[in-house]
């Protein structure tokens, strides 16, 4: 145990700047930055993003793992993470706000013909196009959880029709909800813009393929279906997305996540005129908002209170 009688926190974050995370964690608890702390019996909690395999199984008194992201595929995919240790994921208004901003930005850009007008500007071309209203456009949100439902609320307020798809059937005012395999086809058939906010699990890997895209609504007011993926890159098959864009199955795509990240320079997605790319930047975890919430949970757990936002290992998210 640390000097004040409370367990230490181990921070392990691959591919990220850890300075602010460590400083904020250290403001209320003793915190150690990996590679220090391996096998340390004084560590009670780990705060982790893509930790090195084996690290978390070596901590004899670990009480809980806090994922630095909402997605936990970085932990679930590592079979050295001890199955009996609870995993807390990020559910936070700041993260939801960032994701809402990203999705609303991309939906409106596709809806208001951003690509067409940007390319016209290059040619100094003064030409207007018919503009549907938002209520003529249906946005289908695939993955209707914390982020999907927050996004749905913003899109509804803008007047879009919204459908949601999840594993279990949800109820949400103003939204047509679908669930499971049986609900997938009607959900896709209603969607002009498909927003993917699913977690990456065994059941969702590669789900966004050509056959799925071919089931999206045809003949809608945007000239064809649009894809926005801010969930995980391995949900999508990029070769299929390119084929769908080239054969007219899709008209445009906004992609924030990729099968391989960073997106390799050789990827044809970079040059595709109908693809808009951001570098997994839709909703970054901001330690100023997330660390205090993690520390509060650690304190509450030490007092014997239950942890919030635990993942379901068997479902994989
Ligand atoms: P949640 O767990 O709250 O929601 C996940 C949703 O997906 C739920 O509605 C769930 O159904 C549904 N779902 C899961 N598996 C299936 C399935 N097999 N079939 C149908 N529906 C399924 O997650 P969040 O909303 O918090 O986050 C979603 C994902 O967003 C994260 O896992 C992460 O990958 C990604 N993300 C990306 C970021 C970025 O910057 N690009 C930032 C943050 C998150 P049910 O409601 O029945 O459980
Ligand atoms: C997350 C992410 O899962 O940033 O939170 O991708």
C-alpha cells in the first residue's frame, strides 16, 4: 500500500502522451508510469490503453482496470488480461460531446453537399444544387449505445429522421429502434446515411462489407447512401468500401477509423475523391475530464461502493 494507506495507480498507455494523465492521477493518488510498477503489490488500480501483454496479470493486488477509451477491444483482445478483474470503460459527457460534434459535422457536410461545393470552389464555379431538408433524410445509427443515443438526440434536434440498431431493443422518443439480426435489414433499408458507432467484438468484426452497404436505402435525396464510421476500423472492410464507392453502391464516406492505424500512406482511401479522412480524432479521451471521474470511482470502490460502467466480458464490450 502507498503511504496514505490507499493503493497506487499504474498508468500504462501506448502511443499516447501520458504527461497530463500522470500529473492528474498523481494529484490525488500515488501514480506510477509503466514500465515501472510491474509486479508491484502496492498497485490497486490500472489506467490503461493498449497495455503490453502480460502487464496486468502480474499485479497481485489489482482491483480494477480503467480503460482510457470507451472502446475496450484493446483489453478484450489480450488474453493475458485477468478475466476476474473488473474493467471500467469511459462513459463521460465530454467524450459524448466530442462524438456528437464529429457526427453532426460529417452528417451536415454530406447533407449540405460539402464535397461538391468544395470542388466547385476550386474551379470558381458558381452553381447551386437542389437541397433536401433534414426531415427528408434518414440517418441510421448502427450501435445505439451511450454515444449513438447522444448523437441521435442532436440529429433529431436538427430535424433528421433517425433509426437506431443495437443488440437488444432500445426505446428512445422519436427514434425508430431495431435490434439484432432480424432488425438489420429494415434498419439498413431505411438509412440514407449510415453512422457506425459499434464496438469491435467477435460479432461485429468486418460487419461493414459490400453486402451490407448494398442493403442501404437507394434513391434517397442525397443521390445514394453515405457511410460514416467512427467506431473501429476493423468493423469495416476497406476494399469493399472502395468497391462500393466505385460501383455506385455508396456515394461518399467519412472515415475516422481504419483497419490499420495510422492509415498506411499506400492506402487508396487517401486519394479517393469521395472519401473524407480524419485520424481517429472523432472523440479523444481528455484527461482533464476523465481522470477526476476515474479517481472518484477508485475512492468509491475503496469505500465498498460498486464500480460503474463495467464491461460485459462475455459480450466483448
Ligand atoms: P456502448 O457499449 O454504450 O454502445 C454500443 C452499442 O453497440 C450498443 O447499442 C450495443 O447494443 C451495440 N452492439 C454491440 N454489439 C452489437 C451487435 N453484435 N449487434 C448489434 N448491436 C451491437 O458503446 P459507446 O457508445 O460508448 O461506444 C461505441 C464505440 O465507439 C466504442 O466501442 C469505440 O469503439 C468507439 N469510439 C470511437 C471513438 C473515436 O474517436 N473514433 C471515441 C470513442 C469511442 P446494446 O445496446 O444492446 O448493448
Ligand atoms: C475510444 C477511442 O474508444 O478513443 O474512446 O477510440
